[in-house]
C-alpha cells in the first residue's frame, strides 16, 4: 500500500525501548493493564463494555464482542433501530470476556477471559490465550497460549504462503506479539502503550498501532515501530481492503479519517465516545462503530449513518 512504502523515508524511527511512556489519554478497551484508564461505560448489565466488532464478509452479519460475550446484531433493512435489551445472547449462552476480537472471512479470533461459570480457580486458566471459532461463536477452540496471555487486541491477515499472520497486544506488559503460522507459535516484538492494531491491506508483514503520540507502523511484523508522519491523531484504526486500499481511523474528538493513495482526509464524524470500530469491504463496504448513539453503520466513511441498535 502506498502509505506503508512511500512514506518510509519520512518516518521518525524509534526503538522499542523508547515506547514505554504511559498513554495518558486512552479510551477503554484494549489498554494495557499497567496504564491508568477511565472506567468503561457499560451499555447494559448483560452486554457490558464493547471490546470489538466484526463483520462476516461472507454473509454481512455484524457481531459485537463484549464483557458479557459475543452477540449477533439482527439483520434489518428498516430505518428503525432496536434497543440493546432486544439483542439476544450471548451466542451459545457463553459470557466470555472477549477483550481482543476480530474476524476474517467468517472466522472469529478472540482473547480475554472465560465465562465466569467455566472458571474453576484450581484448574481453569484465567487467560484464554488465542481462541478461534468457525461457527460464529457457537463453539471455540484454543489455538495457543492458553493460561499465558490476555490479548487486548488481535489483528489477523492472510500471508502469501497460505498461513495467517496474527498479531496480539499483550496487555500485561505492552508487548506486541506476532505469529506467522496462524497463531501456533509466537515471537516477541516491540513494547509500546497502544490502543489499537490493524494489518496493512497489501502486506501481512506490516502492522499499524495507535498510540498517544501518534499512529505508528511496523514493516517487520511488529519487531520495531516508527511514526507515520502526516497521520491524524487517531486512536482506532482499520485497514481498508479493496480497490481503494488504505486506512480508516477515528480520533478522540470523533472525527473519521480516511487515507487513500497516501493522503488523509476527514470523511465524517461519530457521536461521543467510540468504544469499538471495524470496517469490512465485502459483501458491501461498511464502517461499523459503537458510540454514544449505540451501534451504527456507514457506507460513506461516516458522512451519514444508520443506527442499528439504539441506546
């Protein structure tokens, strides 16, 4: 992608050791355990704070991952939104705390903590490691790191060799971990206080991270990061796949920013605090956010919105 290659000479490279300053302003969700963050605002007692969103690229179904489990948002062509309490779930009745969550081609990847009802303090791990579901959260399988890691963010992209490049932000110490074999084995990367990760639309070895000091990019699978000069101060970031490959992000004031061909433009705005965001290029391009209005979708990068679930 042009922004990940053409701007390399303009980046100010820093070592991973210089990335340990605490993030002073972080919206809850994927923040490190060592930082001070404001208390999350729960949507409902059952759902809790929304950690992540996903779109099934095969069906268009939207899923939200929250403190109280994974929920499917009912499909509707109506302009009338439903209420949070009308959401059925969590899926399969499992209230796992999905701290990190993403989807790729209908497959879910998550991390966090198990359903409290499944947690046996003597035998069950408190951290899920990396888990995956191929049946939209009806069942989950452990991939690796069970009991070892609580990823507060997970990003996944297909690699040229047929495997998946998986990135996880280890909450306990702020380390970016990377796997080139679909999550089976891992390497340790840079240490930084990040809010969000996303993988480049054109290169599975390139990963972006949002920090208090600016948007950062790594071209070596998270081993080192550099500031992406000229980028707006976004704290949520997603790759935009398709013909107009680029990035879409949201800053702390709620502005939506889009990068196309290396150039950033403000494309729209959200309402109040945005808990989570995702973008899907298929089956139709859609930006999904959970903000003060509820759960909303936009087909024009935030210029106009349709509320699906109303607070």
